[in-house]
C-alpha cells in the first residue's frame, strides 16, 4: 500500500530549479497562499527572484549550491525540462522532489518521450525517427508536411507554407 504524502502547509519553503517566467508565476501564486520560495538559477535577478523568491545564483549542476537548496527546502521542483537530470537525481536523494529524475530524463529527449507516451496509450502526433536525408523523404511521403525537431533543442518546419 502506497502512503499518501502529507500536504504542504503554508509557511513551507519550496525550492525551484530554474527561475524563469513559469517560476515567477508560481512564486506570485504561492506567496498569496503563504508559501515561501528559494530558486536556484544561473541568471542574476531571474524573474522568480524579482517576484520575491530568495535566489541562489549558480549553475544547475553546482553541487554545493544544490546542497544549499536541499537544506533550505521542504520540497523541490524544477521549472522546465532543461535542468541537469544528474543534479535532480542527486537532489531527490536529499529532499522531497515529487517529479523525480526518471520522468525528467524521458522528457529531455523527444523520441524517448513520444515512445514512452505511446507505450502508455497516450495519443501523440504521428512521428518518425529521422537519421538520414532519405528518412525525411519517406516521412514526407507518409505524413505530408513535416515539423522536423531535433531530439533535444529547437525545430525546423519543412514543406509547403
């Protein structure tokens, strides 16, 4: 039997890896509910800090800074999927980190992510793994207009505009 986690009470300290606009919105909403925030972000004066979170200015894989974050928090989350998965795995051994590192590792790679979702019978847009130029031609013939994405990073749109 899985135990139900205790609710996080107002006054609790929430740690965030990443201090961008999503973290800023979380801080603003969370402050209204009585939560406190500390954010680890490499950019000085990140948006979450400007919204009132305490900031640790350090790289996402700075283990001294991660230890400081873990020691200060009741729970930690990450703002986006581009944080260091090894750092998240290290953190989850030291502080409550509900999302964990396994799902992060999956979401950091689009091919792994879509394949994982398919195995769970979650509908996903049609996709094909592209390795060669010929793979692009075959995919275009089978799917029509394409949005070509790298496994990590950005994307390029191909086809008739």
